[in-house]
C-alpha cells in the first residue's frame, strides 16, 4: 500500500501498538479499522477482519489510499464500527420511522414492533417481523428479489457491506462459489464477509467514484440512498487522516 509506513506511524501515535515496518498487513489493517470505527482496542473480530482485508483488498484496487478511505468509511457505517457482521433489527420506534418510509412499514406496525423507551432489546421474533416487513412485500420483491415468506429476515444484511436480499445473495453465491441461498450465514464469517464486500465494490465500479472523492456517489452506490451519510462521512474522514 502507498505510504504504508506513514500510516503505521500515525496509527502508532494514536495509541495502536503496531510495528512500523512498511508492511501494511493484518495487524495494521485491524488497527486502521479500529481507529476508523472509533474503537480504542483491536477486538478479535477486527483482528480477523484485518487479516481478511490484507488478503482481499488489493485484488480489487483497495490498496490505494483514497479508495481505501472511502471503502472503510462505508463499511464502518454498515457494521457499527466493525463490531458486527449481521444486521441488527433492534430498532426503536423513532429509528424505524426515520429510516423506513410508510410504504415499507406502517405507523401502526412501527408502534407495535419498535422498541419503546425503557424497553430492553427486541426479541428475535420481533426483529424478524420487522425485517420481513421492511424488506418484504412489493418493495422487497422489486428491489431485493425477496419472493418467499421470511426472505426479509433470512437475507438481512451480512458481511462488511451488509449484503441484503435474496437477489444479492444469489448473485454473490455464483461469483464467490458459496451456497449463500441455502446458507446465508456464511457471510458472517470475516473472510467471506470481506470477499463479498470486495466483489460488490468491484462489480459496481465504486473505485471510479472513490477516485473522484465523491462521497455521496459512493454512498448511493453502496446504500441505494444516503442513509447514515454523517457516519459515512466521519469514517471516511478518519480513514483519510491516516492514509492520505
């Protein structure tokens, strides 16, 4: 990676005890995503992700600093600071209404299923109901290829890209040679979750937008809209502070 030693020096100065040797390998990647995700420690998950990124990123051109900054800015927003690889549907009523329009979930269902103030985490059964509503119905069929009952929950977001929907899982299955339609949980494995994100990034030509430093363009390509734009901007800025 370009300017690898300088990036390591900057991470070291921010409290990450890594070697400064110019070899931007698994530990360096793990420290970088920890910093981008505003995490002070390198968790076991981020360590595993760092190892996968060191293998996979260069294969799709993500060894260039500006491209890598944009990719990580998107991924930290999708994964809660690289802390999870499967989408949580533990939404509050306010969160549901802010993110999903009334064409995807009614006010009545928001009140019935969303987490109320003072309530603990939603049960998996309620989370599944939410997923099947917001990722199902006519919208889910048109946009995600979710054609069967339960597809919304079955094919909820996974991996560092948070790949979502039967159609996306099916197309990635062929590209990655994985039985994702039958075993979508395979994308919860760090290596496979990174591989899927790399294939999506490359197949959607996200590098072209990243090379233009087009944050909104990259976000629309990844997210389909501008959800979480502030988080994506923050993550991208933090990555740039290390890499550029």
